[in-house]
DNA sequence: CCCACTTTGTGAAAGATTTCGCAAGGAGCG
DNA sequence: CGCTCCTTGCGAAATCTTTCACAAAGTGGG
C-alpha cells in the first residue's frame, strides 16, 4: 500500500470520518453503513467506500462497519494512536487560541514548548508551560524531541522561524502565517490560511449575487 | 463567464496570487511574468495562466502582466474591492484571535458585531465593539445588514448559531467549529478545521517515517 | 432452504483539474 | 528589417478524483 499516493482529499475525509465515528460511538452505535457515515460526513457513500478501500476491507457485506473497530483502523492509518510532540512559536492571539484548544491535546497533539521573541511575554506561564525566548528554539526543540512545529507568528517572521525549526530537526510544520514557506521536501508542511478562506467566501458571495441579480431581472421581464 | 463553474482550487490560488502581487507591488515591480508569479506562489506557470484565462486576458505576450492592473482585476473578480460586514459569534480564544487579526479589516472584512452566550463576557468591549447576548443575534444582524457570519463557538453550539444566522439573512458563513454544518444551498459556507490539518500532518509524517524506515533497511542490506 | 432485502468492494466510466506544447504577439539589438 | 529571445493564451493530452453499477456476501423471515 503506497501511502504516498493517497490524495490529500482522501486524507482530509478520513479525518472527518473519525469525528463522525467518535460521535456514533458516543451514541452507542455498534455498526454503521457507508451510507449513514456518508450522510453524516457530507459525502457520497461510494466515496466513503472508495476512501477506505485504499487501505483494506474493513466492512461486512450486508452489515456495514463496526464503529469502534473502524475508528481504530482509521486512527492507526492516520497515526493518531500515538502522541505527537509540538512546539508553538508565536504567543500572540492565534498561538493562545491554539494552545487553549484542549481538543488538540486530547487527540494526541501535545504542545511541549512555546517560544516568542517579545521580552514582554517571555517568562510568562501558560498552564504549566513557560514561554521561552525564540533564541532557545533550536536547542530546546532538539532536547525535547519535538515532532511538529507550529508557526503562529506574523508573516514576516514565519520563514525565519521555519528555518530554525528545520535546523532543529522537526518532521512537520503547521503554518498559520499567511505566506508561503520554503522547507526541504522531506519536511511535511501544511498551511492554514484564514485569509484564503475569507476571500474564497467573498468570491462565492459575489458569484451568487450575480446569479440572483440575473434571476430577478428575468422575473421582472416575465 | 460562468463564475459558478470555477473550481475551488482556482479561487484559492487567485487569493494567493493577490498576496504575491501585493508584495511585488510593494517591491515596486511594474511587470511580472506568469513564471515568476508561479514561483512565488508555489505553483506552475501554466497553472497561473490557466487560472487567469477563465476570467479574461490580462497579460501581454513577451512582457507579462502589469502588477497593479492584475491585482485590481483579481480583486474585482474576487469581490475584494468592497467591504463585507461580518458578525462574530463566540468570544472565546478563536474569536478573539480573529477579531484582533487586523489584516482582515484591511482586506475589507469588517467585524461589526460580536455575540456570545456567557453572561460573564456579554457587555465587555473589544476595541469599540460591545459583546452582545446571542439572543439579540437575529435582530442585530438584520439591523446591521451583516453579510458574513463567523462561527467561532464550541462544536455543540455551532449548528444552532448557524441556523440563527441563516434566519437573520446572512449570505455566507465561515465556520471554525469542528463539525459539519447544514445550511440552505443558497448560503455559501466555508470551513476552517484545524483538527483536519493537524491530523493530515500526522498522516504525512507517518507516511514519511515509513518511507525512511524502508530506505534505512535498504542501506543496511547493501 | 428460498427469497427479498441490505451492503460492501471494486473495476470501469465519467468528470474535473493540471500539464503540455505551440502558434502568435511583442521587445530589443544590430 | 531580420533575427533572437520572451511570454501569453489556449486547445489537446495526461492525470487525478469521483461516481456508477454490479457481483458477491450477508441477514432475516417464513
């Protein structure tokens, strides 16, 4: 099974199936069909079956999938049955929002260090984690064996921080700064860019305004 | 030109071309080729030309694109040459991070109201915007003519809030809660789900670990 | 056991997106 | 002007992703 040729869309859907399965599990359901899983996840049932088929056969014909079993399978496929050590850089609003989002910890993403360059915040404690000067980033990330670096700095600092993270040996970077980062190809990089989301929404709104203006014009004609 | 059959990936890339063009403009460049624009945006030059071609011909052969002109064109295509009125629901960490991200305002996304259900925060002021009880959401959104609702609540409250927003007549919703929202199809909906991003990163890390383990095994054999 | 019904897993078809390749337009130089 | 060097715009090809459609398995009732 070539993990590398699994499409990004499939991976993102697997992640969302996880959430649906957790919910079904809480509801006490034992079995679920691809149809129901699909409805809850907002995709087609064929899509669900195809996504799962890349990794094996987890269901039983006529019955569906065993909820806890499938959840465990997907968790294991996605590497969610372990703890990932994360370092957060940037103790501003975004950093604080991420840090206090306890759901991440519950899912195995553990923030073990926080860095910032502002003397005013260095030394502060968030829960039991002390904000350190970004100068200590490389040795501290090495010492703690951090897997994932989270960039939550302003755009202008982001590349520099990413370079330090790479130097320190992280395996992956999650970037919240609205700029493209250059990293060696063996480092996994994901971007969360809220500007892109807002602007795409703007495009969609403009598109639907245009549509309804046309529609109105037609009704007036009639 | 059918705006509705433009792919989501194209729209997202247009948004990122905007950022590159703004940067080029600040650097004082007059002209840019699809090649350079592509490099800076991390895509292929054919992709840039194709994306633009859906909307018209903005370049000159042999010369490239005029930077301020192309920026204006894309802004106009995406509906960024106007102000969108936004209402933020959820005055927690994520809401606060979004509100204080002034780049949004600069780009024309103006938060004109904030709602929360916790008596402890209702009445507080963020800059010159007072947090209101979510009970006032519908009339206030109507009164202010809000275009975009931003859901920054815990997952369990998200659908209820979205329903209120729809009732109040927003045109689009940006959802930060990690759950699928149901909205009428004429409402544009975009989701920002940080859990999916982190989990996709986890998948990628696992995939590359598997690869390097194999590689190592091969070197040992040799 | 038979029949009606359900559901998976998966090739093959359809559809969507990206890349290729090149004609045609334009700049610059001698 | 003639020649070289760029670059766009775009149809066509290649690639990637989703949907279709159905055989094969499984359940349950009589």
